[in-house]
């Protein structure tokens, strides 16, 4: 069956996927001249249109439109590149947002049906409050202190503990570097670092796991402040700094104060600055990553901008190297805990095993296709199946 579609729409489908004609030709198994013919004439076979939609992750019905659709994020966009707002979201960001919203919708319904009360801290702050006061309120609610963090062996352990405390407060936290469980669809850290979906029952934080793990610690706290402001939005912090927006600057200031309180850093810096490796001494005490600490030292003008940028790039490269050495697939079920969020996964599995949620719906929400995979995941989370 032959189709005649709008050439501009076919070209749009390719470009939205970030592909040139040669790359698309390789994905669909055709000569590049055939791709150029499509985009000049609009003529192609039905099965070719299906393949085009599949490899570009474009909804098939979009290919029949008279003009390319104007896709926008379904949530507020706090991202910028330089001083310009980001115009076109990638299919990966759109799909990750859609997946997170579907999970949030399910979890909200689950909580409401279970008789849960709304969370009082969501939307309890405004940007008129001093960052130090805002940080103090958040830390008191969550039980986060420098002393508690200092008890952790490594900053990674401290991060894990803080994720648990935030989840225990009622926030869903999901961390992934791919769309669903599709390793062929990586997320672009330059496009976004994370997002927050505010909700009185099921607030959600998503962290782009393609980002350096050391920087994820700051993004987590930045997005947490978004929830306390009651704001939904996508962020793309650069060197843990936010775009020139009042809300983002406030979230940054509060996140920095939560992780490295100014008064404590001033006191510690007076001693650490005289040591051979002051960064190592401070990270050992505050149990935050070197990336977070470098940003805080720059905030307080303890180091100049040139030193900050040089050391930040060095530390970022070190994190990338460490991540590369650890790469190699890993354990699917362990990774699934962080991709879906343990709080969400446990609630969904419990509901499914009790017969309140169909297996079909549960597997779709977890991105699984086999019942045995679902059951194995349930056993990994200590459910009896």
C-alpha cells in the first residue's frame, strides 16, 4: 500500500529524533537516496511509514498531519541554553515525562483509595523566605543534618540515606539514564538534569542518571525545593548552577545550604585552607561530592571562578571515568529499583498481588513484558510470589 504524506512532516519526524538522512537510512535499512525521495515527494509504502515512526519514536498518526505539530513540554520549562529558552524537547524527554506522569497518576489514585492524607510540606514555601530559613525547615522535616551525614562511610552512602529519608517523607524518586528499560534510548544530560512533578499526594522527582553521580546529589535537593514550593518543572543545571530565573536561583541557594551550611563551611574552611588537600578534608566531613563542594566554595568566594571551572572539569572527568569502569550492564533487578523508584514499585507490586491492579497494567507501568520478570522483581523486593 502506497502513501502520499507531507514531505515537511516526514522531515520533521527525522529531525525531532536527532537524525540526519544517512543515520535514518541506516536505521530503516534503505539507501539514503530513498530517504531524500520521501522528504521531497512524500511518497512511501505503508510498512516504510510504520518503520519510520518506530525508529524515530514518532506517534504513527502524526505522519498523516498536514503540517508538523508544535510539540511542547506538558510541564513548565525552567531550562535555558545560554540565555535562550530551549525550544524543542526530544522524544526521549517527552516519553520519560509521560512515563513519570502515568506512574504518578497511578500512585496518587492508590494513596487516595487507601485513605492517605495530603502532604503538608508540598507548596509550604515561597521564594520570599530566606534560603537559610527554608533549608532549616526542610532539614527539620526530613531529619537531615551534617552530623548525620558525617556518620556515613562515603558520600555515596550519605546520598543513599538521604534518598531513603526523602522517599519516607512521601516523595517518589526515580533515577534513570534511559527511556523505560530501552538501553538504545539514552537520555541527554545536556537537555535536562532532572524534573519535579508537584502533587499533594504523590510528589515526584526524576534524576537523569546520565549525569555525574556527584552532581545528582545537588539536583536531587534542587528538585526537592521545587516540591516544597509546590512547583512542577524541568531543570538543566550547569555545573550545579541554574539559569537566570528567580525561582531557580532560590532552589539552588536552598539546596546548597541543605548540603553544605554556610556557617559550618566558613568554620571548616579556616582550617582546611591550610591543608595540602582542602577539598578532600571538606568532602570527608560534609559527605557531599567534590562537585557540590566546589560549587559551594565558589558561592562564598573562597575560590575564584577560574579555579572553580578547572577543578570542576577535573572532578567531573574523574566521575565519568569511574562510571565507565563500573559500566557493563549491571543487575537488571537492582537497577529497576532506582529506575521505577522503590516506594512506587513496592506499592504497585503489593496492589497487583492483592488483585487490585491487573498484571497487564502493572507490567506496563514498570516497562516489563513478561510475567516471570515481574514476579522475579517482586521476589527481589521480598514479596512472596
